[in-house]
C-alpha cells in the first residue's frame, strides 16, 4: 500500500524535522547547519514545500529562493531532500514541480541549482526533469574542495 503524502507550506514548527532529514540525506560536507536551514526556509524570497505523511512525518522538502538577476529573476534550488524510504516514488518530482510552479507565479524565468559532480542519482533526476548542465564550479563545496555542476531549466 502506498502511503498518502500531502504537500504543504512551510511552518517554523517543521524546522527541527527538516534539519534532521537534511542530516540523514547528506554527508557532512553537503549538510546545512540548523541556523542556515532556518535562514533559507524563512527568508523573504523563499519558496518551501513540505511533504507530510498521514501521521505528520516529513517525508521530504524543497527550498527555493527567488533571486533578481539584472532585469530578470531566477529561482535557485537551495536543497531538495527526500527520506530514503520515500525515494523513487515520484515525491522529489512532485516537490520540484510545485516549486517550479510557484517560482513561475512569482515571476522567475528560470531555475538553477548546483549538484555535486559525483551525485549520479541527483544528476539523472535533474536531467530527466528537464534541467541542462550549463557550467562547472570548481571547489564549490568549500571545505571539502568538491566540484559542482550548475544545472538550469527555463520555466
């Protein structure tokens, strides 16, 4: 039986569970600290979608920021996290699509993100979602000195 999952807006009460999920999803060099997570989720230009199970557990979330770029506006995917037991069920796709829809409604012309060059699962996911690799950022993940691909999708 597939568990029903509802997508909702962010509320500050979700922060601890979001932070815990981010710690589970990513290795230390890619994780956010709690204060950064709060700042990203509660920023004035944030688009946040939370995937909640019927019993109130956070199965995943996406944080996107709207950022003015010259005369246009882009949306930037800060993070997309899905709990291991909810992966490969279309949840990441649902979260990303809702974030894209909200970004378009807010005036964004394109969405961008960075992905670690060794994260092949994420690379396949974003490419299958219509994102194109447009650049490489050397040593993007600072302390670890790891490279990131830049992906972009016109909205």
